[in-house]
């Protein structure tokens, strides 16, 4: 594969201004799924699923120009119980602010603003959601009439506090809690101490405590003046309330102060930062606090016991995980999870282990978008950001320069650059295979542009002209837009989930037919909708479509959603340019619909459109007759991609390709059948490759609804360890048709699977045999091994086995990074083993475990119902033992160059290849010869791709604070 490493695409990710987990610590479960909202400076909000450490980006709520997300808050409606006692979980709701006087609620299903609240107050600078209602432990307490919802308190620039009600699925102004006047300055930070007590940090060096029920000011505390020569007032940028009521504040002096939660007296003040402290996070037991600031430091504070039973806060250590200001933090912790997520101007979320801060690595999530903002065709590459689209042309590599490591002259050229007049950010863009039409979508509209090659100053350029489109198309906002490979169809996936197809007519000037086809999704009556706080009762959130793809001949369409479902449609008939451009077929009572059921007459006028299929040039779309045979996948599909036609395939045999003007010579209208059309199904390539969020690989024959022979022979358990252990999720795929290879990539790795060969089995990858999966055989092995062992040896083996099980579970469920090896710990933390003595004085080295506090003992955990059984743990341990040898063998076969020279004389062909030399990858685009170029040598060259790379060092993040004794590595 010939790779063009492209770093000329100027893509700067947007800064992270706000972070919020959907639940407080300890509440995540199957019916209370945990989500993380990431608010960015460009107005977008990303929804992430921790997924036991996989960290899947599910969807993006798109903002617009001049908007920013500077605060986030989750609210959950109260649970409802029916007469039978069945409890329906309350719906999760997400709210945001952006330095305006408006608080916005978002629709998680459509990704659009649902409602807004703006009153007679100034700009909102901070907001917080009321803690969830909990039943009183006092049985005599009568709480029957008590409000059980969660209201929102917003702090404004004029110093006022506003209470907004979320009752009855609304967002309304309730009252103004307090007006402190402009002299007091802005309300910069806010946090709830209890359900009715709120703590607010102001710009006048003060912290005020209010009762939201009466609006009474309970106490005002001062953090003190600034240092000599500094500003007159100290800004309280962050406040946090701990479990015992202790108030923690971070200010512009770089100090973190601790205040008693009952008498509101200052307990301690620690100077831990060289610049402003911008954010705080705490553990659920209230014994650990983290702070982040402008000096890029992340500081850890622990509550320690001193002599005389006096407890003090101590700064344990600090590290620099970020490369710019740290602006936001959010924490979540329960029995099996303990993580803090931080973000700032460097745009990359950082996962920090909270409970094991000293003994685990941190982890950085990619700043590159998880849906690639890059598309292309032929030798054009287009990228978009905000409301701007830039198109580049990548030239062919000169044969005389192929031996050099780099080109002597730039091999790319800027072709066009345009900005939409729309205020909304671009959600998706696509270029058709001929390079003539560009489709750009926002949440409000979709626009088509004609790309006309021109010559200016003897240089090739592109003239962009807007195409006239039907009103129904131009006013259709979309979250996904894509052209079919034959450039005949444009797919739009609307924000409301509608799947629309438009027919493109290629003439001197391309045009779009006025008829818009809306494809119905497959009904699944046997599937019980999952009821939780995200889905609601009918399970709508996990029906959100995230991926869509056409087959290589454009006659099969597949889409997938968050719930792991795949819906498919096929194009019936042959293209007949002599037939009416738009016709409606009236089915007979015996004709079956796409789901394989007889259509019945409906009394509703709304069903008339579905019963009369729209036929365009003799073709119409129906649901795949075998679509109901496709299973629901175990997790969200990240990549769905059809195998392309290989050069050995005879494409002329496909009914879609016809050399005659009338593609349906045997079909003609009659008196009894005035709307005659062909019902021929596609016969081309129908193999669909699917990669899920848990990195499980499947391949289906779409027209039969079955796994392909390759997929049956290569289950996901045989995928290489080097691939399964990659933490970043896959983003895109590119095919090499001549070699039947698929190249997958994430933001940090590039991998290849050769589908001509089976994957190596676990036995052939190492000398050690896998652990027995039969429980009886394993018990016999342990019994025979323990027959001559002493009780001390058996106890040691049991301890080692328990430790191995723990390590496997932590590797699978850890939300942050991996464990730090003993040799890297240093100091008092060097080694995790302690010497245990029995009554006779004999010693034994056993792994040390951090004792969980009593705060976790009574909490429910989602993982308790999903514990891995003993067989799975043994298999994972055996696989981990073989992983080192298997990875060494794979790495020895890897090449350091960017080219993969496929020689017929190779002694051994590797079915798998992976490299991590490219960071970070925005997209991977297959390049083809231009329409005016000779592509005869294309097959000899092999696959040629443009790898759009954006290293962190190339990002323009602006100036940053430089403290004392700072050195760059």
C-alpha cells in the first residue's frame, strides 16, 4: 500500500469547556447507563459511553457559529411505578449554557435543542443540578407531597441566582433566589452541598451559601486578597462539596481552600498552583480531591490522619497530563470504577485513575473526531470544520521520485475553499465518485454544489456552483449524508431518524429528481425494547443511526444504530432511461412487501404512501427480504463496509450495468398493469464487514442473512491480541480489492486484515497450549497438581489465582490507563507486595491491594450481575500468557516503511498487520486516477491512500502559561 502522509490539512480541534457525568457516583447499572457529556467551544456536545474502558463516542449534538458550551448539567426525571409495581426509570435530560442568558435543553435522540429558558437576567456563567431525591431513613417522615424532581440553579453575570423548574418535562423560570448586585461581581461557580443548600463562588473574593427554598443567605466567606501587585479581587473559579459537607474552593491565587460544612470556618489553605485554579473534582467518599488550573498541573489532595486524631488535607503530588489550561473536570466512582475526566484547551479528554492515582497510568482519548471529517474521491480530498469546507488535490507520485523518502516539491494543491452562510456547524459532507457533486449537511439544511474544473494561471482549480434542489431536500437537515458509488443516489439520515434517498440525474448540469424516497426500518415485534433512563419506555435512544454504507454497485444499502441493529434495503429492477422518471407502482393484494409479509389495505391515508412504491427509471427500493435474518450485534457497530468488486469480478453480469438504454426490455405497461416494473434483486457483491465497539469482527452475506465462510472460520476470539488490546476505537476502513485486504484505522493505529487467509489460531501463535475450557478437565488438573502439595503451597496458589483474576478484571473494567509496573513506581510505592506472617513466623510475599473504604461496601454495582465466570477468566489468563510471544512474532514481520510491498515470492504472507506510527489520524481516503488520467497502471501500483495526519505539535492552541522550572521533553 502506498501511503501519502498528509499534514497540510489545517484542522484544529475545539477546546473542552465543560464535562459532566450523567449519574452521581455509585448509581450506574443496566437500567441506569452511565454517559459522559463533553462540551466544546464550538458549540458541540459529545456523548461518550465508558463501556468498561472501551470509551465509545456515541453521538454528537451539533452547535453553531458564535455559540459555546461552557456548562453542562444532567437531570433525571423521577421514577414512575404502575399499579402492578413495575418501575419505569425516569428519563435523562441534558442542559447546557454558553455565556448567554439562555439555558438550553437538548433532545438526546434527535441531537437538536428541545427547549430553552431565558428570563430577565444577564448572562449565565454557571449552573448546577439539584441532587436526586432520596427517601428519608426516618419512617415517621411523611414525604408523600414532597417534590422529587431535580431543579436547576443558574448563576449570572450580575450576581443573581435563578431557580429553573424541570417539572412536568418542562424548563420554566421559577424564582430568583438572590440578587447580590453588580458590586459583588459575577457568579463564577456553583455546587450543591445538600438538596436545598447551594454554594456559590463569586468574583469578589467571596463564597456565599444559600437556601434555595427561602432564598436566605446562610453565610458569606472570604478567600482573602490577592498577592501584592495583583488584581484587587480574587476570582473563585471552582467550588466542590464533599460527602461530609466540606466545601472546597479553587481561586485565581492558585490556592485550594477547605471549609467546614457546618460552621463554615476555614480549615486549610494550600498553595498548590502557580496560576488560577479552574476546576475541582472529588472522590465519592470525600477523602480525595483533584484540582486543575492554568499551569497545566493536576494536583491530588488526600485526607490524612494526624496525631491526636486530627485530620488534615495534604497535597500528595502533582502531574502535568495536559499541554495547556485545564478547564473542566468530572468524576465518577463506584465499587469497580474510579475515574476523573479532565479537559481543556488541548481538546483531548484525559482519563485519570482516582482511587489508584499513584499506581495506574492515565489515558488520553483522541482529540480527532470519532466520525472522520474527511471525505474524497479520485484524487480529491475534502475536509470540513465548523461551517467551512476545504478541497485539496493530491498529485501522483513521479516514478523518478519513488525511491526518495520524501517528495522534492509539494505534491498537493489547494483547489477550493468555501464557507456556508448557515449558522449551524456542518454535520456531514460527501463527494460523489465522479468528483462533480459535493453534498454538505447541517442539522437545518442540505446543500448540493457542482464542482467544475477550471484553469487559473495555468493551474487547475475548481469552480463551485450551488445546484437547485427540491425544497423537501434543501430543508432536510441530516446527521449523515453519503453518495452511492455509482453516483446515482444521495442518502440522507435525518436528525429524527428518517432515511431518505434522492435520485441524481447526470446531465450537462447534474440535477435531482423531486421525488424523495423515505425507507421504512424493519419492525422487530419479537424484540423487547430495553427500558432505561436513556431509552425511555419505547427504546428510542439506541435506535439512533450512526453508520450507513452502499454496496459497490449501489444496489444495497445498510445502516446500523447504537443498539447493534443492522437494517438493509435492496434496489429492485434495472435502470430504464426510457421509463418515466417518477412513477408509482400499485401492488396487488398478493404481492409481498420488503419484509416478506402480504400488504393489507389500510384505512389510514398516511399509509397510502407506503403502499404505493415510488419507481424511478424502472427501479425502486424495498426492504431486504432476508433482512430479518440478520442478528442484533452484541455492541454498537463502529464500521460497516461492503466488500468492493475485485478486478476478477465480471461487473457486466450485474443487472445494474446495462449497455442498452432500456434496462427492462421484457417489462412494458399493459391495460391491467399500467405501472409495470422489474422485481429483479441485486446479484453483485453483498458481503458486509462489521466491526463492533468491543472490536468483534463479523462478515455477513446480506442477501441471505448468514455469516460468510471466512467469518465462520475466524470468530472474534481468534483476533490477534495486538488488535484486541488497542484501547482507541476504530473510525474508518479502506479496501484493497486486488488483494482482498481491509485496512482499519483509529486515531492512533492502522491495521490490516487479509481476508484471503484464516487468522492464526491460539495454538499456532505460541508454544503454550490454551487453558482447558472444560470445567471438569480443569478441576482434574488442579487436583492432580495439588495431590502432593502442602497446605501452604495450595494457599499460595489460591492467592496467585485470585490475584490473576483480579488483574484480568481490572484490565477489562478499568476506565483509565493500565497499572504501573513495579520498577517504575519508585519511592515508597516501589512494589505492590507485602510480607504476610502466620502464627508460626513463616512469611509469604502476597500482592498488596488497596483496601476499599466502607463507602463502597453498601453500593450496588452494574458489574455484579456481569461477573465473568471461571472458564472465561482462565481463557483470558492463558491468552495473556501467549500474547507476548505472539506480538513479538507479529512485530518482527512488520516493516518500518509506509509501503507494504506484496511479493509473490514471500515465504510467508501475514494475514494481519498493525502499526501505531501515525498520530493522530483524521481520516484515510483511497485515491484513484482522475477522470482525465490513464488508470492502466493502477492495478500494478496497488492501493494508494491519503492518510490525513494531525500531530499534536502542529496544532495552534495559542499561548499558554509557563511556570518556574518547566522544561519540555
